[in-house]
C-alpha cells in the first residue's frame, strides 16, 4: 500500500472536531463535562498541590458558600520557619522546671559547668532530646516548644 495515499477515514475525527468547533458544540460539551465532574477536578487539583508541595500539608476549608478551597498550612522547612527565622527548640529541665529559650543556651551552660567542648554537649543534648539517651550529665531535659529565632 502506498504511504502517500490519503485515507479518508484517518482524518474523519479531525474534520468532525473542526466542524464541532465551528458550531461551538465542542465548547458546550467541554463546559458540561467540567460542570458535571467539578468535584473530581477539585480533588485532583488538591492532590497535585499536595504532591507538588510535599513538605507543606494541605487542608481543605469549606467556606459558607460550600466552595472547597485548599489551604497550605505553615510548616518548618529546612530550618527556616515561614521565612522569618531559624527553627529553635525551647528546653526544660524535667526535675527543676528551669527553661532555656534554645538548646544552644543550655549547651553553653553545660559546657562551662562540666568543662566539656560545646560541640560535644550539643551532640549529647541532641541524642537525649531525640530519645536516644536517658540523661545528660545526670539530668533529664525535654523540648517543650519549637519557635522561630532571628
């Protein structure tokens, strides 16, 4: 069969589509389809938004007019808190209730008190606050808040 010969059936759909556009029927069909499947497209769009913003959780908010709108919740991302500063944990001594605004402040105090390098104390504190050790130099601490600094 000669490849240069045009097959009338081959382009029938294209010709039909062109005719439908001329009569505006295709546009009407698309509008009907979108109205009929509106919720499906909204849910799909929310899924795409959630996937595209992997680190930002998406929650649905239903307004008074029953419209569904995705709202991206603020999160801690790469140690930057909502673009206003660095993430820091407030720490509390479980026995005495004394608090420090940042782990760094407690680490500096323990470093001086026990004559240990600051980097070592920060490592030990990190392990303790993440549940890998029971105590730090005989004391127990807990992180009770996360906040922005700077």
